[in-house]
C-alpha cells in the first residue's frame, strides 16, 4: 500500500489553529516544543510531548489511522528532522518562526519551547542554576515567564536581546543540544530501564 506523503508545515498550521487564526498553538509553537524536547536535558517519550499538542483523544485517534495519524506522522517527521540536523549538521538548524508583514515573530515558538521546559521543570532547574543559563537569554527574553527566569539581567538589556532573538535562537538550540548531550543520554537510558518489558 502506498504511504500518504506528510503534510506541509502550512497545512499543519491550519489544522492546529482551526478557525482561531490568532491562537498561539500553531506549527511554530509545536516547533518550539520539539526543540526543547530534542535539545533539552531530559529524554521525553513521544506520547508525553505529543499529548501537549493533540491530547489523549488525538493519540488514540492516531492509533486507528486516518487524517490524525497522518497529522502525527508529519509532526514526527519534523521531530526526526530536528534530531538529525542537531546531531549531524547543527549549523543548519532553523526554527520555524511566524512572519507578520515581513517581520519574523519568535513569540509563538518560545511558547512551545517553554511548554517543553515545563515537562521536565526540575531537570531544567539545574541548567537555570548554571552559567549556561545566560546562553538561553535570546529564548527567554521573548517570553514573559522566561524573562522572570533571568532576574540578574536588566529589563533594558533583555529588550535589546529580544530585538535580535530570531537571528540568535538557532545557534542557541545547537549549543543547548551539545551542552545537554550527556544528561539526555543518561535520562534516556534511565527511562528505558524503567519501561515495562514488551512481549
């Protein structure tokens, strides 16, 4: 049987947003979530982070095929692409940002990234208490909660960092991926050891 081609990112965005064009849960937010999952310090099972996007009903529907399965496969294609690029060609990584009248908008992407951080907040605490935290300023400067996580950087400086954030975020994610490699591997090994044996 011929496999259906994955959906384009524009199609995914329309499906995610539905009638609410102003909703932040679009493909850019999903891409930010994927970046946090792939580059962050903790291994997270697919179903757990997908649940943030489509909920339990969506995961159940995807298992039975149809449009939801194609939708999930298309999101997983982006996940796998990001993982491959960060592992082998980190300089080629590009986030999916929104565009508004010629301007790059990073806010939606950071919403998704912060969702990913929230999935393993305790593990991320170690990064936020380390000097590496300052490297994440371009991401956190764009998000309201993220700005509160950088109390030692003046608001005026955060505003300056935010102005150039879209151009800096790709490199930040590449550095984050490398910085968290050992923790992520240990986390994955631990998660697999706790998984029930499959027959």
